[in-house]
C-alpha cells in the first residue's frame, strides 16, 4: 500500500475531489494546513529566533492506496490542480505497512 499526500491550493479542492470520485477513490482525509515552499519570502527574527511570517493556507489530502492505483491517482490530481504557476503544490508518496478497518478488523488492502 502507498500513502499519497498532496498539498494543493484550496481553490482546487473541488476539482480534485471530482477527479478522484471519477476514478473510484473512496476513502480520503482532507486537512486544512498552512505552509510554504521555496519562495518562502521573508522571515523575521524575534528574540534571537527566526520566524516565518508567510505561511499560506493550503489543503492537504491524505489517501492510502493500493499500489496499482497510484499512477492513475497522481495523474488525476495533476490534471485537476496544475496551473503551471508557483505554489501549485506537491505530491508525496510513501509506503504503508498496514491498514485496519476498526469496525471489523479487516486488514491490508481489503481495509482500504
Ligand atoms: N518539501 C516539502 N515538505 C513538506 N511540504 C512541502 C514541501 N514543499 C512544499 N510543501 C508544501 O506544499 C505547499 C506548496 O508548495 P509549492 O508548490 O510552493 O512548492 P515549491 O517547491 O515552492 O514549488 P513552486 O516553485 O512550484 O512554487 C507549501 O505551502 C507547503 O505546504
Ligand atoms: Mg512555491
């Protein structure tokens, strides 16, 4: 199993959700987050510590997937969220060892 984490522009959430629905993705988690990429701009020093002052609101999606669906999901997210401008966001993929459906203790990809 693979965990896909995608940080996207909040304005793209609806189109990304539609694109995921269209390819049959059921379970996902959506978080409201703040972040910055490499254009982080200015930082400020306050009492000797450096603080970022420009954390922008972003949406983060977390989806745990069967490995064979990852390519399609990445394509769907790219297609629905890419504008070509800075700040479009990022997709991260990592391995997931186990999943457990709490209701009936199903495990592995069957629990997704
Ligand atoms: N290396 C990273 N680790 C964790 N989160 C990140 C990382 N890079 C970007 N993000 C998250 O993604 C959001 C959007 O990043 P962004 O698209 O601006 O990346 P970038 O590297 O600056 O690329 P671009 O040049 O296209 O803007 C950030 O606000 C942050 O929440
Ligand atoms: Mg950026």
